[in-house]
C-alpha cells in the first residue's frame, strides 16, 4: 500500500470524499461502484468494482474457447482494463489499462471493425501487431455497458461476418452472466 499524505474526515452522514486527483488517477467516476473490504488491523480498503472481473475464471475459459475455434486473438475488458486474453501475449495485454479511445468506444456502445492503418489501440502504448479487429461492447442484463470483447487477427484476410456474429453472441452471453 502507498501513502498519499492526504487525510480526510468522515462527515456526520459517514461520508468520506475521495480527492479528485486520486479519482482521476484511478479512473473513478461519479456513480462508479466501489467494493469495501476490511482488514483485521482496522484498515478499510475501497476497490473499484468490476462486474466482468467477477467472471474472471469463466470469461478466461470462454475467451480461450473463442480463440481456439476462430484462430484469432481475443480479449475481454471491463471499463478500465483487460481482464482476459487468448492467443495474445498475457504479459503484453492482461491487466493493462485500456486506451482512452477504446474506453470512449465502449461508452458509446459502438460496434467497430478496424483494419490496417485505422486500428484502435486496445491499451495505452499498444504496438498493434495485428491487421484487423472487431470491438463489441458487453451490455449487462440491466442495460449497463460493462466492458467489451475484442477479436484481433494478424491475417490479411477479412474477419468474416460469421465471426462478427459469434462475437456478438459472446458479448450478449457474457452480459447476461452479470446481474
């Protein structure tokens, strides 16, 4: 744990203000859910809650299956970082913060196909060692946008319409797993 040197008092309603600098650094926005943890030594820990993160093991298996069947790289993100990957380097992708461009695309609930020079970086400083990508938002059963599923290919041939439909099915399925 890292000390920030910032001290805040609890108000009469039990609230504590998280400073703007910390919210900006951790990408915490108004309305974002936070999980509260306690430790034996009296620590209270706030952690940004990720519904997709709750499905980590399940989404990893699902991602691996998609990658094997489609023969392409697959990544699942929440609104902040890459949660699971298949047929992509875990070291290069997993747990990296998503790019601002990807975050905006997800928030706008856009389905996008990119190829060649018009690729979208998945994470900050992405080398983009692929030539095609489809990005599909994941919408929860309650209608909230909770992340994305991304298909990338190094092959020069187009990602087929059938692969887009499979990705749409995957996004809908993962969204229905979150209550």
